[in-house]
């Protein structure tokens, strides 16, 4: 099998004969426009896309593009490529300016035009001098800017610094506007912002973030996974089913792809809401880990690889997020979605969409609402892990992760721990609670503590609120909410009756089952599970 590599170096992929999913047809479509911007969440292949474009302009199709779609279709000449990766730059403005100018001067030295570049450590002046010198010498270049918004994201809680970076970025794109020495300008980032001036001072830059012909330029389609990862699909199926790889059937491949889709698919960057893609990082890591460990497990690669991107971490320092607000799909106005003015006042749901925790769930028509929502199971778990740490501000997640309380403890000990848990909640954001909120909070907590939790588990007779599925036993929690002490007894009877009548937890595989009916007393002076009962099977 060809090896999998986690790299954004296109030449390395080709030289080492590593798996490369051919995106050159979409890159060809992208390059029909001379000034482009495209936004994607982190770990979606933006940097590899830019490096592929840079290699194409620097080297032409030989030798790196021989076996790709674009090989016999690209005939442009070669150009020097000026590259910027703002993710590697500091968020201290003075240091940022120095690094930017140093990069430009090194590039000018390669072209033997350094005499024309000012010694002033001003990004705008240095770039202006470079472009002027290029025009005087009749040289055309390609400029690639990766993660343009990195400094803006890092400074969202410092309005003065944010504004300084915003103005400088606006001026940089203003200098580049319509300059004939620039053959191609490609810019990527996570966020789409009106006030960066990509769409004002730099109005010749076209935003292709939701442009259908390039909607799968980053991320993997189902067909691409089937074509390029066939050996790994067969390996995963053979490991799970205990059969030789050569005996894996098409239906078994489709079954695995269906399960991969539930975990890692669902992202849409197509304004027509037709083309969807899988998370690049998650799919690659799934197959890589399956091959290395000889085990097939759907892990949460999104969160484990830094599930708190910088912009979200900074945002959460000064904002709160309510878990229940993201339980279903969300409608936002077109202008809020398409043209947010600033990271400082962007709608929270739009920010979550841009960083990849939500995605488009409807067409993106001009002037109407856009529906957005969580794309897949992996992201939902990541979302809950992030939010739960904001809700249970003093909870020790490592403690429950490393103990066997819920898999072995008695009912009284379980209820004690749940009450300790709810004592860590900041109730400023949960002044009005109900059964659904209690269930959501518990589910989020178990997710954050890496417990085997499921909610609304369907059985032949109904749906149980929460089930924790351990090897040693199955724990069933049926929850009720009471507004006062006087209502707790009746609510407990309801919960006990539901467990008995609907046979919650009586599913395969058979194992010991602990069934608990729990009532949360929501009185502001109590806010505890005050009534509970273990429901035992009748003989």
C-alpha cells in the first residue's frame, strides 16, 4: 500500500510516492481567476492547496504533475513565487512588520532587485517598492498568502491591536490592487471578513469560498476516498470482520464509507448545497491509525488535534456559549452569514461556521436566510467537549476519566457525584432549567470525560434519556425535572414507571444493567438530584 503522510509539502508527496488526492482539476478552475480568496476551517488542506499552486507556477507540470489531471492542460510559463504564511508570524505588530519586510527583501535579493527596496520597516512601503521594481524590470510574480487572518484572530480581545492589523492588511491589499506585475494572487484563511478590505480596497480579489467549481478543492469527497484509499478501506473492513482483504465486498466497502460519513463527512462549501466533503485531517488519521495499530476505531481527531482554534479560544475569554443553542440547525440572515463586518462583532453562529464547528445546511441565496448546523458526529463531540469546560468550570474531567465510578459504583455514590458535578455550574447562564437542559448538561459532561454515552436511545418501547455502555455493565439514567420539592415524588414515580413499562436498557448484548430514575429539584435554593430509585427487573 502507498503510505499516508500528514504534510502540506506537495513536492514531498510526489517525490516520496505518498498518497495524493488529485485536486488539480479544481485548482485549474481556481486559476481561471487572477485574484482569489478562499476560506476553509483549519486542517482542511488549504496550505497543501497553496503549495500545489506555488509548485505549478514555479516548476510547471514537469516533473511533479505528470500523473495528474492538469498535466496536459497547463501551458503557462514559470513565475517566481512570493509566499507568506501568517500562521508562522507573531501577533506582536512590530515583529510581524519586521518578518514581513525580511521576507520581501529575501525574495527581492533572489531577483537581484534589492537596490530598489526601502530600508523602512513598513510592510506597505516595502511591498510597494517591490511591485514598482518588478514593473520597471518587466518581471511578473505570483503572491500566495496563507492564513491571512491569523493575527486578527489572536487580537480579538485587544481592539487597538486588532484595528492596527486590520488597517495594515487593508493597506497591503490596496497596494496590490490591479498591479500588473502580479500574475496571480491567492489568499487563504479561516474567517471571511468584510473589514479586512479583501472585498473593498482589494476589490479585484474574488471570494471563491462557496464557489461550486472549487467547492471540493479542500476536503475529500466520498468518491475520492473510495478511489485513493481502497487498500485502506479493505484493511479496515478485514480487521473489523476478521476476513482476508481480498474477500472484502463492494457492499462492505459502502458500509464502511457510510460509517465514515456519519463521523467525518457533512461539510459543504457549495452555495448550491450540492457538493459535500469529509474532514481531510480526520480521514487521513483514521486510515493511518488503522494501518499502524491494526485496529479500526472512529476517534475524535478533530478535537485531539487542537480542538480549540486560536480564534475560538480568544473568543471564549470574553463570551459565553450555551450548549442547547446548538442542539439543532440554525437560520441566520444572508448578510450576517455572507458579509460579516468584523471578528469583534460577528454573530456567534457565523463564527462557529467559519471555524468549522458548523457548516452550511441549505443553499446560500442572495438576500435570504442561510441554514447552518453541526456537520457530523466527530464535530458534535468536539463541540460538546469545548462547551462542557465552559459550563462545569470547576469540574475535574481527568478524575472521572481515570476512575470506574459510573461503571462500578452504587446508586448513592453515582447520585453524589452528579450533585458534586452540578455544584460546579455557573448558574448565571442557566437560571431557567428544564428536563431537556439537565439531559443536555449531563450528556455534555460525559462526552467531556470520554465516557461511552448515548442519549435518546431508541428501543422497541421508547427512548431512554441517557445510557452509558461499559464492558462490565450498562447504566441507564431516566431523568425528570421538578420545580419544587412538592413535585419530586410524582416525577420520580413517572420516571420509574417509564423504565419499567418501556424496558429501558433491555437490549443486546446482554450484560448487567443498573437502571436509575433521577429527579432534579430545580428550586433555586436546592438545584440537586434529591430523589432517586434503582429500578430492578421483575421476576
